[in-house]
């Protein structure tokens, strides 16, 4: 539900209602790959103001497995998280972990190393990155898995397209994604689950537009824009949004998959995206890159220049970490590889981003989003 | 200050006053080796009811170094912990890491591997376990380091004695510990710091008694009993306490170094010990061994039998973990090696132990400690 549109851009402030609570948009969606936002408790997430988080179907399908989560009635009960959740189709991990293997970044025993991922019209065969065991996912079985997991927002299975890719391949994969989208819609879901269709099309204007039109005319609860985070430049993300957004229905929520750097957030909100997930703030945090309100947005807290720095990570931040810990102490924790390091940095980064997005929402409602953007960038 | 003595045993309930707060005794002292109780924030420690924790001088001397902690005025400010702290003399780590190297459990480059630890009357030369660099500690420099660190309770440098050891070696080392104790007392401390002398003597009755008398007659603020956790049996710990305690002054607090399993806690309290530190509950927690009120005291939450167990770790526990998480979810976190696993298990174990020791204090004050012990063991 769109509550307010920015007069000078496509930015929109809205509300997504779920049985597990409302999500004020624009909203950043942290990623809890293995059914946990790494290092944080549910209470931490609530304290930070996280409204919803993202769980990867691929990972929980492998461990602990659908049967275990099913025993609990779904991820909400399994995790003990009362708010809304998103799961993806497993497609991205199937394709990206397969790609990682092809490029030699992920290693299995040699005899298991081929084939990586085998795609047919019916579905996709892949090997687990854990033990090399073969699994088969179809559009239908992806939805069935997500029904067991029980997230509030779920995604149709798409074929993730690598970059760079030829026009012919992108066209074929995008069209198949369209056919898979229709098949996903045939599967019964829990009453409360909103199924989002996924737009592909690479960096080809007419393919993106066709995909946007195809997905938009289907009875999905929301629209996701995929394939934007895979090797494309920031400029190309802008182009894709410019091609796609005019074809999207006004009344459906729009999710951008896998993007969430600070400057990107301003761009995608300006172009009319409502929600967006990204591992960036949590992954960077665990590497010691903490978010600050400066021209570069992050500082590397592990550097020796912070070893005696008695100031908080960010002087204007009101998070539990910045109110209680110095840069020097966090620097020490990282240098001696203490568990608390990863937790404090993750907490701060998520809080920092939540507050930024909260201010963005406020600026849209107040009608000064572009001024606020200028002030920050 | 002893508030109440148990009529039927040597158990005592008391109070240790420090400028950073009071410690009700008997008290368990968790270990925060590198100036952090692994995985927990200061707020967690407060929520658990931790009254005081232990930092290892050896580790913080190496990283971040005395100069850095000194810039902050001491560990309290560096960590941001407002309650009382204990530091040790560094002796135990110097000797035990040296011993680990001798036994091949710790490896340095070969040319750095000798000598491990070189003891003279003046002090001890050792190599850092991090980079093999040589360091020299004397009784005086150990106290000077602990003055920089600024903990409320600090320890005299002792010579840790390995087990088994000959009478001649134990006698020589125990006598040197006595001479070192006197030298420690000559160093100026911060007004508020209580210096504890350390009793050694191995498992030889007359050496333990002589050491207890020697240390007790010196003007220490408290008495520590060392060398009990190193390879001795539970029976030998009881013997050592029986030999030593009759020689201790009633009015000084007594600390037992490095012991804290559930049955040991009942024994050492019964024998008249006030405070005791141990890495057990935190280290076991990180391995997935969580404390429960059953005959074996722990269960291995990583076992597959808990993968679908919807109950909390301990049904009677009121900690944040048991109120919010199931065994199944924690089992999953351990199996996929998620950071939150170590935190939840550590939190629960410390809470479980704090509550047990709180009940022990209460039972002493109520005059039914031995009944309470029988009920638990």
C-alpha cells in the first residue's frame, strides 16, 4: 500500500501488511542465510528496529532440512522470530554456488565437480556445496519448499543470469523464467503468503521491459527485480530500473534482490523500489568494515590507527554499541579474533542502515527526499 | 567480610567490597581471557548477574599491550565494564603455555622453540606464544603490569608447579613463590587494589601447610590457592583444601584458582573457599556442552537427538536463552557453525552457574547448605 509519493522522483513511502506485522517501506531487509542473522539474537534485531529478514531456502533446505523446520510449523517458530520473514526460491544460491564451483572458488571432490548445474525446462539439477549430493528443484518444488518454511513473502523460481551473457542466452533464460513464474502460481500456498514474481532480462532494454510486462500481468502479490547485483555496475542498475519501473503496477510492492550499499539505497528508492535485501552490512561488519557518516561510508576498524581511539564507531550513532564501546576496544576484539567483535560490528552496521532508511522514509513523507539524498551523498 | 558461617561445614557467606561494587560470596568468577568473556557483551554479563570477571594479564600484556590499556586508565575503562575485575600475575599462562609447547600442543617455529620458560630467582623469561619474542617478568614487574591494568583484585607472581612433580622440585618452587610473594608486596599499588598471595605446595601436605602459613602471615588483602587445577584429581583438591584452610586467616577472602565444575563448586564452598574462577562453563558452552539440572550436569546439544527437540536447554532455567530458544534451533546453529550458537550456549551456562551459586549463598545464610548440596549431587 503506497502511502505517499515523492513529487520530484519515483520514491514512495508505503506499508506492507503481513500476518506477522507491518513493514514500513522503503525497508532494508537484512539477510539471515542459515535462519540466523549472523551473530545477532532475535532480541537484538528487534532492538535495532529490523522489520523483516531474509532466509535462504537453499541453505535451510540442506540444513536443517525441510522436515525439521516443518516439525515446528515453519521458520517463524523454528527461529522464534515473531516478525515477518522472506524466503527466496533457492535459485540464486543454486546458480551462484554452481558458478563459484565453475570458477574454482568452491571446491568439491573432483568426481563430483561436473556437472555443476543442469537446467532443463522442467527444472534445475544441482549438487549440494556441502556434500556434492544431487538435488532437483522445479518451480513447483521451490514453492512447496517455501510453503513448508512459511515465510510471509516468498519468491518464484527464476533462472539467474550471469554477467556478461549473450543476448541469445539472456533471452532464452528470461523467457523460461516467465514460464516458470506461471508454474509457480499454480502451487497452493499458505493463506498469508505473498508470492513475488521475479523480473530478469540482463542488461538488455527490450528483454527487461518484456520481462517486466510479463511478470506484472500475472497475479503475483509483489514484484522482485533480479539479476541486478550480479556483476553489473551501479550505472547498469540505474538503467535497469529506468527500463523496468514504468511497467510495474503502482499498487504492488517492489523488491530489489541483493543490493544495499549506501549510495545504491538512495538510487533504488529514488527509482521507486520499496524493499531491498543485501548481505553487505552484515558481511562487511564481520570483516571489520563499520558504517560511518563520512564520504566513504565505512572505516576499517581493524587498522592500527584505531587501537587507542576512545571515540565510538560513529559519534552520532545512538546504537547500543556506540553508546557502550570505543573504537579501540572493538579494534582489539578484531585483532585477537574474539567472537564479540563480529557481533558488535554487525549490530552497529544494521542499526546504522535501519536509521538511515527510517530517515529516508521520513523524508519521503515530508516531501524532501531529494534534499535529504543531497545532504547524504 | 564473613557474614554468616555454616554450622556444619566450613562454608561461609560473605561480602567483598571494592570501589567498583560489592561481591557477594561464594562467587563464581567467569574468565574473560582477552579482556572479553567470549561472545558476551557487558550488558549480557550484567543481565546474567556476573559480579566480577577475570582477565589474564599474560594475554592483555601481549595484546593490546599495557601501553594501550594504560591510555584508557585501565581495563575498566578499556572494556567499558563498571563492576569489579580480577587479573592474575601472568604466571599461570607463562608456565602452562610453556608446558604446552614442551608437550608439542603449541607449535612455534623450531628455532624459537627453545628455551620455553627459564626461571631464575630474579624472575621468569618466556617466549610469546604469538610470535616467539622473549619477555621477562619479575614479581615486581607482574605487579606493575597489574597496576596499569587496574583490576580490583590482583595476584602475586607464583611459580606454577606441574603435576606430577618431585618433592624436591615442589619444595624449591614453593619456597621461591614465598620469596616472590614478599617482593610483590614491596610494589606500590593503586589505593583500591587488593593484592592476593598465592599458596603452592603441590600435593605434599607439609609443603602446602608451610606455604599456607607463609602466605597467611604476610599482609596480603586475600589468599589464593594455586596449583589445584593442574592435573590433580578431585580427591587431591579436597586433600589440599583440608591441609590449607585451617592455616588461613578467617577475615581474608579466599580464592581458588581455576576450578569450577558443578561438583567441585560444592566441595570448595564446603571447605571454606569464597571465590573461584574457571573457564569451564564458557569453554564447554562453545563446544556445545550446555549445563542442565541432571545427573551428568551437561548435555551435548550438537547431537542429532536434539535436532527436533522443541524444549529449551533446561526447562527450569529462566535465562534469556531458555525463554526464547529451543534445543533444536541451537542444535542447528552449532551444526552450521553459526556465531550465535557460541553466544547462546555461553550465556546459558554462565546464567545456570550464577543461579546455582546464588542458591548456594542463600542456603548458607539459611543454614541448610549441606541439605542443598545433597539435593543437587
